C-alpha cells in the first residue's frame, strides 16, 4: 500500500550543529507534504509544509527539501537547540473530492540534541 | 491562544469498562479528526467529521468504537467494551475547511486498559 516512511528512527546531534531528518514517500499523487514536531507528552505540532510543485521552502531555522524524482523529503534544522529535541513526523496529503484532506503520517524520527 | 483541548489527559481502566474521551476543537474549525498513537502502529486515523457529520470512520473498529459530535464544540470517542489492545494515546485534531490540510492537535488522552 501507499505509505510515508522514514529512513532513521533516531538521530543525535550536538547543540549548535545542523540536523537533517529524512523521509521517503510513495504516493505520487500527494500534493502537500508537512512536517510535524511532537514533544514528549504533547500532540504533534505543525512546523512547515511544502507544495508538490516546489522543491524548497524555508522557515525560521528550518528548511524543507522535496525531491519528487526519488520521492524524498527532508527537514533541515539549523543551529539545533535543546528545545528541538522531539519526534519529527513527515506526512503527506492529497485532495479528495467531497472529503476532508487526510494526512498519512510516517513512523517518526526521534531527534536528541546533545549538550 | 486558541487550542484543542482533550479530557481526560490520562485514563486507567479495567478491561470491559466503557471509556469516553472528549475533545473541544478550536472555535470555528469545522473538521475534527480522531487519531490513535502507539509505538507499533504510529499515528492512525480513526475517524473524522466535517460540520459535525461523520465523513469517514473506516479506521475505527466498529464493534466497540463510536465517535460523535453532539455539537460544534464537543467531539467524543467512546470505547465499549475496552480491551488491553486499546491502550494508546488518542489525539483529537481540528482544522478549518475541507481543503485545508493544517490540523491542530490536542494534548491527547493516554488510555491504559488493564
């Protein structure tokens, strides 16, 4: 079936370094891709999204890259801080006539920022 | 600061008991989603509503789970009877509009069935 998956379940980085979290997707019909951050004991929180007709989008300290050729998505966090420690999920969605957009979530990557 | 609220935050119950989880979506949001999160399955969509009407509940075990929206400010997810395999964190999320993919998640209800 169609799915969104992640390459690595865990990632540890030194504080101040850049982090790169990767994601593979299989649904070529997806038109938006979204990254969520989930801190311990909380619900997922929207970070950034990218439309399928773009290959890069930047936010505050975060950049999402989309490579449709290989169906790969990545989230880059610049100057990683302790507050960035969390599980990061990628999700994809596609328009569905008559229905609300559903998100298909990947399995998540645990990012740990080391002091 | 508009946010989705969920009650209770934690629930421990015995197998066979009824469990009701409640969600208050962000005021003005017209789509409500229920998710279940476990280590094994990750985030799974159980059901969702638009303008209080159920659109899809195919992700939900029909024999024991039910989801309703009695009014625009309250969504409920009920499990009867509960089983140990239902132990998970249940999230509610709300969004605005059918075409919007931005979903705002609540803090979740951690359910433990013994």
